[in-house]
C-alpha cells in the first residue's frame, strides 16, 4: 500500500483559528490513481493528525481542519 504524509504548520502566539481542507489524488509512478492508499495529515508542533483512505478514484479529502494563524 502507498502512503502519503502531509504536514500542517501550527504557530504559537495564536490570534485566530482558521478552518481549512486538504484534498488530492494519489497516483502511482504510471500516473494511475491508487485506490485504498493510506493518507496521513499531521500537524507540526502538536499531536493533531488525521488518517484517511483514498476512494476508488484515488481521491481523498479532509475538511474542517483547524490551524492557528497569528
């Protein structure tokens, strides 16, 4: 199985919390979509993480992600 690691940067000195989303498509070296790939989104500097699987078309989407913005 393929896996993908994405990082979301969190900062100190928080003034606002912003909701966001991450979406994409996982492809193999021949540029074919990979169904059932494990995708992990990990925040830098905190314990926050989200684990997803891609769908039949290799797509994934994580919505409502919170990150701090100063």
